[in-house]
C-alpha cells in the first residue's frame, strides 16, 4: 500500500481541530489531561514487568523476541537528545531528562497489540505528544509527524543486517499525533523505561499495532507530505501507513480477529481500534479502513 495523499485523508474537520489544539499551545506546554476513558476497563490486569521487558519486537537488536532484553543492556542511554524540526516556527533540541522534567508525567494503563497476534497491557508513564509539538509552534504546512529512531549499529547489532532500511522511521497524521492518547513514554511500572522497551523515549499509540509505537526516538519532524515509514516501505502489503487495529483486515499470512495476551492460555476477540474506538474512531470518519489500513 502506498502512503495516502493528503487530499484522500484530510477532511476539513481535521484541520479545524488542529488549529484549535495549536491555539492552546501555552496550556499544552505543561502536559495534557487525558480523557477519562483513556485507560482499559478496570478488569484489565497489567502484565508483569518481566513479561513486558522480555518479550519484544525490537529488530534494531534481533528478530528473536526473547533475547532483546539481554542485547539491549549494552545500549548507552545518556547523553541523549531529542530534536523537533521541520515545519515549525521554533525548532528545538531537548536533553531527554530536561524534557521529562518539563512536562507533567502521567501513568496510564494501555493495551498494546502486535500485528503477529499477541498483546499485553502496560502501565506506561509519559506525557501527551501534543504538548511537545505545540511548543515547537507548527506552521500550516505541518500535516504529518515523522519519528526517527537511534542509529547506532555498534551497540544495536541488529542494524548491521539489512532487515529494514535503518534508522527506523514511523509517522502519524497531525491530528493523530495531537490526540491526547498519543504519549511520549519515558517509564513503565513507576520506573524508568527499560532499554528493551525503547528507553529513554518511545511513542505509545494504543489504538494502533505495536510497530507504530517507535522506540528510542532521536528526531521528530513535522512535514507536509506523508513520510515513508520503515515497515510500509519494507512490506507495503502487510504493514500499511495507518496501522490501526482492525480485526476485519487480515494480515496476508494470518487473521487479525483474535489475540493472545501474554501470560494467558486462550485467545480473545480483537477489539476495533484495540478497544479505543470511542476515543479515536471519529478521526477516520468517511475513510475506507480496508484500503487505508
């Protein structure tokens, strides 16, 4: 699937909402309050920390999910900076520790679903991406947000292999990026984020498959046209630009209708938008989500 054209995916209501959000930039700088229904229902039980840190897709280290945590221990996490650039009035570069001190960190229990069919529930600690974007003061050309991860093959040994075109890249539409459920995450389980989970700063977009929640972010670019993302470039028939959890759209090699939570023995039905339809379905009103998958 090719990246969508702005004319296909950007109805007027999106840009009205975008202007309203950017108009509240000063308020966003201190962090956004998340919607009351941001967390899964109370009967959702978080996975154990070791389940979350020791079962990962993180191809920068290896394609073997169960050994990522060992290889990631070699990654140097400081010093670390994150830049915001592109179609903005105030390009900025932050030290990651100063960044997390500036914004109000919030603990939120989020579902995470991988395209391979496994899922988990994680108490992330972070702040809405919208606050960071607002401080950079996007221009009218800022229609997409591109994320670029660390490229350090000396320590991230998976980058020595051409599994993907490194560094890893992901992207969101601007209204998706500004949604208060979209978090920049620096911790989990009340502690600093483990390297295996994307430390020191990763994205969490809970209504999308896990490949959209890029790890080890170093650059954020606001751009006018849809960026080419790593997986949509490598396998466009399997990993579309949007990556929304849609049980009705099958992966070419398996169904997406059911998922297996880590630590459970039986599968459960996959929920549209990973259970966050009430919060985010309106972002895609009028779109054919079997085409824009």
